[in-house]
C-alpha cells in the first residue's frame, strides 16, 4: 500500500483510492458529484449516496484507482489473516475513454514497433492523442492539448 492511498467508509462498504493509478478521467465526479467532489476535502463523501450507487460509479473507474469492498468481507479477511485491500480479477477488457486513452485490463502482451515486448501490467492506459511523453502509455497530455477523438 502506497503512503498516498486512502480509504473511505460509510459503515457498509469501504472505497479505496490509489492516486498513483488515477489518470483523472473524471468519470467518478461526472457521475456522482455528491460523493466524489475534487473541490472538497476530503474529496470522497461516503454519505452522499447509497452504497449501491457508490459501487456502480466505482466500478466505472477506468484504471481501478477506485475500488471497493464490503466491510463484512474486510472483517472476515482480517480475522483470517488475509489481505484487507481488494484485488479484483478482471476478464481481459479494453475500454475507450472519451477523448482519452485506451484502457486495457487483464493480461495483454504489447510489443513496440521493433518487436520488443513492453513491461506487462494488469492495467495499461495507451495514448490515443500522440502527445504523451511516455509513449505508448498515456500521461494525461490529452487534457493539456484538448484532444478530441473523431
């Protein structure tokens, strides 16, 4: 767990936020500003909506910077000595983010133009705008360039 990681609870569920994974796709606060409001501190208000609505939006996070677990499951894991941070398994999946990167979940083998295999990751964000300074990965430059997908 990174020192910047945070968790928020409403008594029923806990939402985990890993800022190091966040590409600021804005899905969370566009969908549920009552809970995810970057202008407030703390920016996550677990009393702003029902657990079901929070879970719906957390599942939309393209990078899994947001994840959740039911508190009863966390307690059971803690009692049995298991990990108390969720590590969701995903079927390989590709999401196209509106005016943003391609987000790949699961196990993929990606090779560069010379045929070298790039470092495998469970979640990868691939640049579509061409402005990234860490190609082929997205570094958020699409927001600065005003990239609009056609």
